[in-house]
C-alpha cells in the first residue's frame, strides 16, 4: 500500500494516524508522539527556542531546557544533549558538547570541537579521514589552511597523507607537510612508511635526513666505546716515523676517512668525534713523551754547562 502525504508550510492542526503525527502545529515534521513525549524528526519548537531547528531529537531535552538561538541540532534521543549542534550566531560547531571552546587560543575564533563525554580511561575523540582508493601514491586527504581574502595564491599550508605502494590488502602511508612562501604550498617535510623523516627531501634514507643546514643551541649524541683505552699501559700506538710513512702513502691520518670517502659516504658525527678524540689523546701522549725527553736533555745540558764552567774555573786556577 503506497501512502503519499502533501505537507504544507502553513501551520495547521496536527494530522494524526494511529499515534503517528505527520505534522504538528508548529510545522514540525514528526516521527511519533507517545505519552507526553514528542519525537521530532525535523522541525522547530516555539515553546523553547523559536530560532532553532531540530533533527531527530526530543524538543524538550535538546539542551537541558536552556535557550539557544539560531542553531541546528542533530540530537540523541536519550542523552539529554545533541550529538551535533551548529550555532549560527558564533559559527561554532560541537559534537557532544553544547559550548565548543578554543580553550588555549585567544582572539576571534571559530571552533569545531569533538568531545567524548565518557570519563573512563582512554575516552578519546578522533577525526578520521579515509579514502576508497588503494592505488600507490594516491592522496588519502589533507588538512588545509587557506587565506580566502588573498588576491592570488590563497594556500597557506596543508598536512596530507599518501598511500604506500598499493593497499589492496594492508594499507601503508606517508605524511607530508607543505607550506607556502607566497606561491603554491610545496612539500617541505615528509614522514615515510618506515618512520624516516625527510626535511628538504622526499626520500629520507635515515631516521632524519636533512638537505640543508641545521642550527641548534646544543646537540647530544649517545656515545659508547670512548677511546680512553689510549691511556692504558698496554696500549700500543704508532710511532711518529710510522705515522709519517702512513701519511706519505695514504695522504690522511690512520683510521680517519679520506676526503673521497667522506664525500661519498658522509661522516658519522659520533664515530668521527671518537676518532678525533683518539688522535688528540695520542697526540697528548706524544707531547708528554717529548716533554720528558726535553727535560732530560735540558738536565743534561745543565750538567754539561756546569762541567764546562768547572773546567774553565780549574784552568784559571792553574
């Protein structure tokens, strides 16, 4: 049996059939009326809020009987508060909250807040972006910032996710971070599928790959195997003639990478610091040894000088 209803926009007496009200006095489209509870499907409620539109909520429970104007509510029938409300006065939207806040941000803000009213551990809120594509390299979506009032380039920045090499079974992806310096936003940083971070490159080969300069007030490198063994009594180091011969043959210090090796493979900061420290320690031992030799030589010269002076004195007496 096919039932066709013609709904008028002019207020009229409710049309009721077997406890189901199709339209009420305030031009609401109703799904049902049971006991004293009116279940709104779509409509307004002049007895509480003339300027609000309700979608699927109790007209007398939508906001704990508080008055709010110019809002659209998508309600939850038994919670006493709407799932989603849109406030046309402030421009704010709230999911499970009547009063979305910007909290730590001052200024003239517009807010969309996702609130989880549950108080148990890990009661989180999530904003999920998904795609039906499984093709590698496909964008799964972005969070984009723009400046609509700019005359030419309006894009400020975006954070996007791209699919890994095919996801017909298991998805993998990368995060890209793009910013604009006055033109179309370009990707400046990437986190790939393995967790490698690239700055200035889209193909990071290490946990952090940077193409460009790095400036920091302090860099701490975890160090193991520091070369204090150089000072042990049984440590055997090359003699200066042996080092000279090595340098003449290889054109660099023993254990230190050559210029060609450094240009090809780069330098490991921690390992290079240990090697340089080792050379400093060896050089210090050489200087200490030479200082001892100089003292012995100086003592001998003093003795020789005393002997010569004594001989001159003896010859003068005779």
